């Protein structure tokens, strides 16, 4: 199968590219190479004859149309997006341009290709989204997001992703475009850009800096190891029902404070401080993010029962793998330290 993966130089997209090439698929990586992208993320497959790269901004409709028409993929996996909530608070415009208008451009080009292919029933447009479109959950562990949970986005980021989800469904209902849609929980793992919680904690700890936790650290997320997510996405692409959405979760709920304490315990063991004090002593509570959702949690029943998929990596195992990766790949993250916004507190303009 020939796949066009948008955002394939990003965190999740690069995991999809690496796995898809490993499975024998031809992959066209379409990426604008904005601040969070890094071609080092796909260095392991860069010389594989199944892999090719196209530097295209999905906001450029003509460039998107030309690339898709020329490559004529069997499926499009759309992961390209602005994704950092804090950045969306400070500058929402680029989130609307990329996540909404960029998705519109891709849908139009995909629809044109699909029609040129004679409305090929095997063609797929797979839109990858987030559980943040559903809003915030109460603490009750029996309450989780399902595919039927009403949308209730609370940030410019989640609102832009909700908008893109609605566009994808509309292109299926109105034009018949064969789509599948997935909404995932929080990802973590190797190649995570160093502005998100887990890499911030690891890198601040190694530098002896404060470990910032928003509010009182009680906000809960369901943590999904990125390579599990890539596996799930390819499973949905190949086996998911057209027009259907699937929630992908890690089945690993932890509060932010629990997560940071676990990271500190792993770091204490793998890279002890010179004074043998615990990294947990660096934990610092800071002003909360505006509109910070209290809890996200995925009910994975549909993907488990219909497609037989479930995560393989526990959060404890995944966090240890992640810490070891950052310890072993200092050159990768050091090269990103001077990129715009890295190491700064964002999302305070509200």
C-alpha cells in the first residue's frame, strides 16, 4: 500500500512513518518542517527505497493538490497539526489556519484524487485527532470518553481539532469520501518535542532546574506510548469501518503529579544527582494553565471489540523506555533547545 503521511517529521507522524516502512508500505512523508518537526525522527528509514519526503505546507492548497495528484496514494494519514495547547492560547490564528484550513485543503485534494480513481472503494482518508475535543471529565473513574461523547472543546487547540473532525465527517456524508477517524489520548515516548510535560520534566531534571507542575498537579491524563499509537493507527487504517471513528487510549490514567513523581523515581535510579538527593525535591507548583481540563480518559471498547487492538506498553514500562531514550540521545534534544519557545512558559496571555 502507498501511504501519504502528513506531519511525518513530527512526534506521532514519524512513529507512523517508521512503522509503516517497517511493515513494507511505501510512504510519502509530507511535512512543512515547522518548529516542532525534525527529519532526524525518520533518519532510520530515510535511505529506504520505500520512503520519500515532500516539503509541503498543508495551508498551501495548490502545493497540496499537486503533491497528492502526482503521488496518487492509496491512503492518506493526516497527522499534520499545530498541537501545543499553551501555544494555541498565545497565538490561536495559526491553529485555525493549519488545523482547519489545512484539513480542508487535504480533503479537497483527496476527494479529487478519489474521484479520478473512479471512487475507489479501497481508498482511505484517515484523520488523526485528539480526545481533547470531548472536553473535561469528572473524577469518577466510571466516566470515560466514548465515540458518542458530545464535543465540548475548551482551548483554541481542541476547538480547531474539533472543527477538523467535523469537516472530515461532512466530506464523508456529503461527498462519500471513504474516511476513518481516530481520537487518541496523550502520547509520550521517544522523539517527543521538548515543550511537552514529560520531556520538560526529564530535561529540566537533568539540568537541575525546577520541575514545573500546573496548579496542584491533580489533572489526570490517559497516557499512550507513541509506538502503541502508531500500531493502532495502522490497524484502523487497514481494518476500520468506513465512516466510523475509534478512540485510542493507553489504559494508563495518572495525575500529572503521579506522573512526575514516577519520572523522578526512574531518574533517581538511572541517572542519580551528584548529591544523591531525589529529583522530586525539584518539583515546583506553578500557576495553572487557563481553562485547564481536569481529566481525560478513553473507553477503548470499540477498537478492542471490533478490531482486536489494545495497548501493549504500561505507563511504568513506557516511562522507563522514554527516560532511557533521552539519556541515550542527548545530541537529538540538544539540537532543539534553541528553537522558538523551547524552555519558556507559554500560554499565559489569557
